[in-house]
C-alpha cells in the first residue's frame, strides 16, 4: 500500500518558478541586453542555476557578475515574495492525504530556510515533519539522493511512496529513486515533455486521492508500459 506522499516545494506547492523567470528575464535584459527564453530557463527548474549561468556566460562571451546578478534578482523577488499564493487546490489535497492517514514529507533542491519560511507563513509546518533539502545532499535533483534520504527518514520502501513534482529534473530524481511520480506542472513547466514513467495531470483538481494513493494504480501503469 502507499504509505507516504513526498512533495517537491518550488513550483509544486507554491509557483515560485514563474516569477523567478520573469525577474531573471528582466534583469538580464536590463544589465546585459540578453534575452532569456523560457526554453533555456526550464532546464534549471528543479535543480541548480549553474547550467543556466554557464550558458549565459558562453552567449555573452564573458563571465557575468553572478554575485551582483543574484543580489539584484533577490531584491526584486523580496518585493513580491509575500504575495505568492499556494497553488490552487493544494490545501484541499493536503488535508485529504492527511485524512487518509499517510505520512507527508518534502524533498526539495532549495535550501531549508527558504522552504521553512513559506511553510511557517502559511501554517503548514506541522504537516511536514520531514524535510530534505539542498543541505542534506552533495547533489540535488535530478540526482535521486534527496528522495533516497527522504525515504530513509520515512522508513518506507520506494514503491510505498508517491512523489508530487512539477519539473523534469524533479520527476527524474523521483523515478531514479524508484518512486511513483505524479507531475502537476505550472505555467513555466507545462510545455515540457516528461518521462513516460511518470503520470502527468494538469492541476490539483485532477488529483484523485482515491486513485493515486492506491498501490495498484501504479502497478497497473507499469504493466501497461511493459
């Protein structure tokens, strides 16, 4: 049986990705006259920014000032951070999962302080006694280490969990850890092509707990793909 649901954070619980894209695009245009495309930005969703920065450096022909860029984008983000809402339908699903008696956890490539700050703001801290973040692993997603450590903390096997993700990098991490993965994309990630081993739905309104929290649901899917 399914015993736990492990949520990604950024883009999955709160759509932090769309405003980051808009801010990155604005600052890069203002400071470097560089046009950032969504196609390039989505490559870093769910993981670190290093790949994007390397691409920008190569495109500009010289290294950008990463510290200055980070400082400026964080200043922009601080102005809107408190206004970011939970994704529509998330709270209802969270409560229904808890009502089903399942354990809850977060596995995120972001830093713990960032995650906990939002959880405290929305009164969600008690829902997630287990959080594994960038500080807990040497490599973040798509490396499966975050999910493996989360499973260890939960004390369950991979096939006893469902991971909820919004990105390709995140879903690959879950799949590589052997976890059933449900993808609910946001405005930034909805155009991506996801691994066939994950189940894609378009919103929390389509998250049928009676269906996706049953182990035979995922066994059937695997049999269909074999």
